[in-house]
C-alpha cells in the first residue's frame, strides 16, 4: 500500500522543521542543510517556502519563544517538537502573512501522535490575545551581550533593525557604463543596489554576464587594490568568487585559490557567465604556496561570518565564542603565511565578514612583516569612512537609511 500523501502545504512545513533542527540542534549552516532537509520537495516554490519559513523563524526566534513561554504553564524544552511546531505556526501568522487557520492546520500534522492539543491550544490562546512581534527582532542574549561589549547600544539597535527583513540586493558590474545604465541606487562605481525579491537569474543582464551578486561591503577589499594593469594577484579563500571577478575585471592577472571543490565550481560558472578569466586552484592555503612572489594578495579569510547575519540569520545561533577564537587563530596563521608570498613593496588586503574584534582589529598586532597602508576616504563607497587608524570597519549603523551593510573588517598592508 502506498503511504498516504500529506495534506497540501504540510511537506514544506515538515522540511522547515528539519531545517530548524539542523541549525539549532546540529549546528549546520542553513544553506548547507537545505538539500537534505528539503530534497524530497519536487516543486521549487515548496523548497523556497520551507527556506523562507526557517529563515524568518531564525530572525524572530527569541521573540517567538517569549510568546510561547508566556502561554504555557510548564516551559517547553528548547528542542521539543511542540516548540518547533509552534515557532513555525506563529512565524507564518505573525510575520509571513499566512492566515492563522492555514498556519496551524499545516503544522498540526507535524506533531501527530504527540502533543497536538497543546500546540493547538497555545496557538489559539496567542491568537485570541492578538499578539504581535516587535518591529525590530531581539538578538540572542549571548550575541547582544557580546556586541554591546565590543561596540555600543547604537550598533546593537541597528543590528536588530537590519535583522527585521532580508537585505537589498547589491550587484557588482564588470563595466562602469553598464552599472550606470542599470536601474537602482548607485552607491559606488560599478555598483547597483536594488530592493527586489525577484529571482536573480531573471534580472536583466544576468544571462549576459554583466554583473554578479555581492554586498557593497564585500566589494571593498578588491576595490582597495585598484587597477591591476596586468600584475599578478592571489585571491586566497576565493570561492564563491565575487572578489575574483572584481579583480579580473580590474585588469589583474588572478590566481584564485580555495579548498572547496563545490564552491570553486560556482566560481568557474561565474567566470564563464561573465566571460572573465582567472587561474583556479583547489588547494588548502595552509598547504599550498605559489611558485613565485606576487604583486598583491587578497586574503578574505575564513571566519565566523557573523557580519552576514542579515542574509544568514543562522550564524547568530551556530557561532559561539569558541568558534570565534578558533577562527581568529586560523586567520593569524594564514596572514603570517601569505605575507611571505609578497614581493617587496607589494600590497596585501586582509578581510573578514565578521563583527567580532578578535577576527578584525586585534589582528593589527599580529602582522610584524607588514605595515598598515591607510585607506583614504575617497577610496570608499559613499557613506563609508575609514577608521582614523587607517583600516575599514563596516557596521550595521552605516547606510542604515539606504539598506545598511554587512559587517566587515578590512585592512590594507604593504610589505
């Protein structure tokens, strides 16, 4: 006998539950878990819905849990299936515009044979109270405390505001004229910012290879190397390739190195689509070395990625102080190793997409062979200023009225 099919919409919610379990219980990145959690969904729109529910739940998790706890006599364990089901039902009704009856009816089958009455009762009680979610989501307590210590209340408040919705789409262009002709807001040369939920591949210029998706903050490291004029540059930890494309389009002779075969495949696809060229090498930077010194290096080092929480809210739950410390140690080792590959007088740009000073500012004391090359204001996009010491730190407070920025640390050195 064939298994009975689930009611319409239930499979997408079941996949969303698996996604949340993968992130919150097993510590997997949301994007990496998507294939396994939603692989049995035949329709792309169902996979998209599962992802949207899981991502919005992660954006709103502390506030969803506070509502659930306010309506239960005995606190549900963090990993209880009833709590997961209630999170999914509530986020649909309160944040995604799903009618309450549809939100609960598609979630109750997830707890068949379990606390179905509890889930239904708690959800109904909260709907009768006409509860709402705050306009600015709460950060997880540990993250809020860490960032308040590292930065200030304005930064934490800006981070909460930035978390409220997916960020705008930033596009980097190979050609400045094509960028100016593209409809959108132009905050820098060869850049356009658009506010859209359209599929990337359906936007004008994608098939022609005119641009690639890249947050404005992420475009700064390559900008700080300037035009290449045929000189050699190493793009270390290069995949998925936005910086490689920038460097190639700026006239650099690029060698792109990364240890991930899957991510390098995306880099190769983007090189083919944009008709740009680079030598691509699959290797671990800590094991590989170039055959000769080079003129410039861009080291976008592996990090906690807390700076891209707007697009990847799962980092707020996966990253702990131990991870930050381990990443910082690896970054110091990479910086020390790569600095020996520069020609005398060569330039190295170091960056991390992290909001943790351990993965940024504190590295300035661990580059003895390098001298900080201060960044000037006119080298940076509109609304971004260098730190008085000469490095660049982007925060959610920057360009807040124009869609904000990812969090990056960027320093340029000379040997």
